[in-house]
């Protein structure tokens, strides 16, 4: 299946953002990426790539098929008997950065630990099946990934000299933080503890809280004027659509082709614009939201400010083409562009989690024009008709039943969240119990506490990082 490369675009750096290659449906890939890697503190040659044989199906004793799971290792600090730190990969291809720098790296250096970074099945180069067809995605499930991780730990404790009695600490970010929480719940005997940064735990299809929090964060950091300007601009665009002024909207918003009354294109149009700012808020670093708001409020009226912002972000015309989106993510080859993240992740949302970031709440500035039905339709159109509204909701229900939702049965898990993080409402925000503490770090974004201690840290951020180290020492009985 060929893809028109003319839709490729570039997020500009002209308003202070990192450059990110994208096409018109890349917003989701931007939101579901490996957290930006820290500054390396060691030679990249310290990291060695490895492969471990895993069962394709951990639950069918008659299925003997295996695959090779990729991982990265760094033993530069390891001394026999030292702890094993495993940074768990999520819905991305792993890279060396997170075991060459960051707070986990610092703890391993301090405690003579062995560093690993494991890759989640079906992502990166860890490929259990010949392709990504719907039938072959049946082994893409968090429970299989947790079993992979358990086998990895058992194997490495036997293979590494002096590691038979080593303590094991898991570290996760976002979805992989979900995994480390659930791993401690399912396999408490295999690890001493886990640091879970920005973990969503409650599966929910209509995730209205996401854009509520995006709006709250914009108001907190960017101010009321910015929030109100966005709200006014989107309201005006919705009014133009309601009046069938598709030509006016298309010209104003610099669309490559004229928008029509195709409901899916309209939903996609509004969702795409909301996701422009969602990416900024989710990975906000001081100045990011402020720079966006500076542009948004720079014109004489709200819509012109929003137009200027989208123009700078897209750098050219753009096309909210739902059929193109479906075509792209329907590709099943491992070598297709869709295989880098999102075909697999969208399948997991349909099959396990939901987490559809919708416009279903009035308490956010992005209108009401991308309801949950839009996301349900993705599952049907990209994968199979067995995914539909009720089946997807049931899948989320089963996930919560299996993993206990907001009430995990855990000890020795430190759950951290950023106060600005739109994923925060799906995670625990109070101590689970006296052995599983939680903290919400004011003005911090998604996974922002994973980096090394810095003089730029707020007092609350510094306190949380120091607490992480203290808890890890306690779990490992190292004082």
C-alpha cells in the first residue's frame, strides 16, 4: 500500500518547540513516544544490545512458538551482588539514552547496579509475528508483556555473575509505569520495588479528563486569556461548520483540500487541532505553554490568533483526512511507517484500555466535536468489526477487573505524577497504602521526574527524587 509522502510536514521551532517530523495523522505518535531522553553521562559504547527468547503465547501450552525480545544493558557500575535496575519499555522502540543518563542511571551508579532497558513485544524490533495483521495482533496484550518481563528477570538473575540474590527495581514511564505497578501486583516475589512515573491505571473509554486537564494546565501556566482565546476560536469554527461554511473554514485554517460535510473528517479536524496543544502540555518544559499562548493571544481576535498558531505549528497546508488516517494505520507490514508505534498502540486501546481523549466534557476549551464515537469507529475501520462501542467498553471493564483499576493490591511501589499531566486523572493520586506512597508534583508534566537531580528542580521535584532514592535503598535494604 503506497502512502503519499507529500503529506509529511515539520513542526517548526519558530515558537520555541523542538522540531518533530510529522504527517497529518502524526499527533498520536507524538503523544505516545519514548519520553525525551536525558543528557548522556557515559559513553554510548557502555550500552550493549541483547536478545532473549520468549514464548509468543505464554498461556497456551500447545503453542511452542518463540520470538526474540530485544533489550539493552549497561554493566559499567555493576559489582557482584549489586541490584538490577530495569527501565521498562512501553509503546515505543527503546534507545540507549535512558540507561546512559537520568535518575535511574544515577541510582545505579550510586548503588553499584546493573542497568537494563527492555523492549515491549510488538514495538521496535521485538516482533513476535510475521506481520501486524489483525489475526497476528492477538498476542499483543499487557499480560503477555508482563510474562515476558518475568522471564527476563528470572533468566538474567541466573546469567549475571553474582546476581542470584540481587534485588530488582523496576522503573516505568507512562504506560510502562502502568506495567511496573501491575508487575509488582502480579509477581511480588520477583522484584523488590517499583518506581511508577505518570502511570494511568484506570481503563476508561471516554477519557474526558484528559482535555479537562489540558485546559486546566493552560489556564494555570498560560493564563485565563489564553484559555478563553482558544475556547472562543474553536467555538467560532464550530459555528462556521454548523452553518456549512466549509470553504471559509478551509481557507481560514489553510487546509490542503476543502473540508466537506463528511462527519469523520470534521471530527478529525477538531481532534487534530486539540492534539496540537495536548502535545505541548503533556511534555511541557518551562516556556513551552507560555510560548504557545504568546502566539495564540497575539492577534486582534481569537480566531486569527488560533490561525496564526496552527500556521506556525504546521508550517504549511494540512489535511484532516480520516480515510488517509485509516489507510495509514491499516498497513500490516513491519517495514511500514505505521509500524513504528501507533497501529500496535491503537489496537491495545481497542482491546484493553480505551483512553480515548475526547471532547465529551464542557469543562475544556476545545469544543464538542470529537466525541467517543469517533474513536470507536477507528477500531472498526482499522482492525475489525468485532470492535464496536460495547465490545470496546467491555474490554476496558475486563482490564479493570483483572488489574484492580484505581485500587491495585501493591506494596513497595512509588507512584509519581506531574500536576500538569493530562494523564494524571487515570492514576492514583493518594497513597495506596502506607507501603505504596504517591505524590503529585506541582507544575510538573508527564514523566518529568525521571531526569537527574538538577538545580532547576522545584523544591517539590527535588524532594520527590530524593524520596525515590531513599525508598529504593529501603526496598533493597541498603542504608
